[in-house]
C-alpha cells in the first residue's frame, strides 16, 4: 500500500426528512444562492422543501444548470453572486449541479480569468465560497469530494478540476428525493458509480486489502441493486443503499493508498465534448474495450475482479478475463445503456476528433502506468465501434 494523506471534511446528513435540517447547517446571517438544474427540482417538491427549511432567510435562486454543466452558464452565476454579495451557495440537484457549484464557488473568489481554474486542473484555486448540497441524483459522488468537471462548448472541451477548497461543507442525502427520477438517470447513476469504483480498483495489486474489499462490496451492491432500482423505484432500502454506494465510490476512501486509472473518464469526457452524450454512457462505451486492450497490465486485478465480484472462477486465465469483460458489458446493457460508439452515431471520423482533442488537452499519458497515449486511445475506441 502506498503512503496517503486522507481527509474529508464534508458532513453528511443522511435519511428521510433531512432537508429540514438545512436551517441548522447554514449560518443564519448568510446570504444564500440556491443553484439547481431544470424544472425537476421544482416539480418534485425538493426546491419547495429547501425554501421551507430556509424560510425567513435571505435566499436567491439560480436555475438552468445543464447536465455536463456549461462554463458560460457558470459565469452567469458568478456575476449574480458578485452583484448580490452572496456569502453561501447551496447546490440542489445531482452531480452536474454540484460540480458547477464547486466551480462557481471558486470562480467567485478568483481575480483572474476563470478559465485558468480548468486549464490548471484547479491548482490556481486558493479560496472558494462555502457551499452545501442537497443531492437528488446519486451518481458522481460530488457531494463528498473536492472535484468537478465543466464543459466549454465554444472550446469543445470538457475538463476536470479539483481543490481542497472545493469540498462541500455538508451534503443532505434523502433517498426519497430519488423516487421520481426517470429510469435513464437511475441507470446512468448506477453505471457512473460502478466505473468510479473500477477506476480505483482495476489497476494492479498493491496489497491494499481493505480498499480492495470495500471496492468489491460496492461493485457487488451495484450489480445486485441496480436492476432492482429500475423495477421497484420506491423501495427505500434499495434507493438508500444505492445513494450511499455512489457517495462512497468517490469520497477518497477506496482510492487512498492505491494506484488509480481514470483513462476511461478522460477518453469519455472527449466523447461528451464531441456530441453531448451522457457522461455515464461514454464510460460504458470505453471501459469494456479498455479492459480488453489493457488485459496484460491489468491481468492480476482482472482475475481478482472476476472471482471476487462476479464469482467467475473456472477456466483458463484468458477465458475468465473474457468472461468478466462480457459480464461487465452485459451489466451495462441490462441497465439499458448501450456500449458501442455506433449506438451514439460516432464513426471513425469521430474517433479522429476525440484523439485530436486528447492531444490538445494534454491527455497523452493516461492510466495507472501513464502508458496510454493517443494512439492507444484510438485503438481502444476503434474496438468500441
């Protein structure tokens, strides 16, 4: 196991009716800006619960944050913050809203060009407005980590950033807020959490038994409960377990002291930048192909994954690896997510664009060994056509 320094300052308020506890988490004198996405936060009553919890406080609202949140939209929120002397932000939504809020919190306190935050991957951030979140879509784990991803359509870029200043002060997780989510979003959330876990687990052995065991439990939970969440959308225990699994998949715990990959994410980001495909669906395209392409360097962990997660223990090493890759692809398909580029109208010319974008954005040494270059990404993508 590698040395590590683990600290997570986010308070989690988990369970039924916890939105009412907002009044105890936000300073009474704060001037609050609540940020949200489309109309679902209003239709489902979540925004109403937030307003009720903060009745009597100074609360302004900013809506319209997109899936794959846009840089231009975030800058409009920054302008509103400065014009109204906002002192606290509250993200109400899923990972896109929380990611955008992190960027907005940092950009509002940054004196230079806000684009620097993304090109530096967050290293220029020295302060940020405090913020909390009310999670409505379990998927990204953004409610308990310090990172985010922002899309700039004009530049054709989707870039990640991270900073210790961008942890939520608190996050409210009420599983009942997920009951009305459409099947597409539930499927996306399950697959996103699954691949977050894979990125920190499916690398090479590092004698980290606790992290491996924890990751394997998260993966088995998603495999078991993901399809059930589609069948019984108002089963509280299923939704509670999925919500907590998605949070634990990317709050830093299973990644402490272990090698990490993230190549599927970096390649997937460029697919989203190309045609705005849902983030989780880009990951489902890339991962099975990457697993097969990298079966040599990942051999030991692929076999561990096959046995401990899927109970695939019979046959030769290669046969078990083949079987677990197909089991993974089959799970994504079972969740209703297609796993081929052609399913999203991306052809060979699209691959050229994606590879060029990876080069332009400096994504030329990906993976746990930093050995996946642009031509390796091309090979992975061509196998995913």
